[in-house]
C-alpha cells in the first residue's frame, strides 16, 4: 500500500503517529520548516510518544526575511514571487534539512533525511506582497532524491484555523508518502 493510501481518511493525530512509526521503522530523521502553520506541524509530530527517535527539529520562519536567513531561500525569488510559491516551499524544505542537521554518533552533523515545509496565506487578508488570496497553500518536501511541492486545492473561503489545519494534515500526508521514496 502506498503512503498516500495508508494515510487516507486519518486525522492529524493519527497521521502524526503514522509518520513517527513509519520514519522510525525506516531509520529516518525529519525536520520541518513552517510559515502559515506557525509551529502546529512540529507540535503535531512531537505530541507522539517516541517522536525524539525521528524528529530533529523545526524552524518557524513566519517573516519572509527569515525564510532567507535561516532556511537559505533565494532572496531574488522572494523579491520576485513572494513567500507563497512552489519554489519557496521546495527551498524551505531543502533548507530545513541542513538547518536541522544533527551529529549521528561521533560523526559530523548529517542533514535530516526528509524536510517538510508549509507556506501560504491563512487569511483573512490576501498576501500583502503578491495579493494571493487566503487559502493559497504550498507544501514542500525535500529528500535525497530532490524536492517536490503540492498546491492545496479547495481552501478558498475557509476560515484561518481550518486552512492551517488543512495545511498540517496535507504536510503529514506528504511526509508519510515521501518516507516510502527514501528507502
């Protein structure tokens, strides 16, 4: 069964538990970079007993400048397209793998095996830089095989808490799915 099929129909707590179980079984380390979710993704993962076996850490880069300084997102990209963009999500996910590198044993720090990112507009107002409407959300994933992004459909018109929860759920689903590609 694929990661996406295994994750289907589950709530955030169940998805987080599945992610921790799957990553632990595969010996993977995870890191998250969050913007619109403001720490909710990391909180959902660390709420699972045993998360310390797989979770290196996370960065909440809510301000656009932090996406560049902490996560290494290209400054020109941020200037030209703003923070709510597929390439920004991909670079955030790649950057958090490096930012949350930890020593394994006696060796030098190793990047996380999987980085997951969230960036978007939770609302109620549009993005001030680009005018993108509330409900525009990108999820990014980065692993040794490269980056992948996902634009979440159907969030326009929803309230802020619902958009943020949908972003966390989608990020967990993508992470579960991506774990399978890292084996």
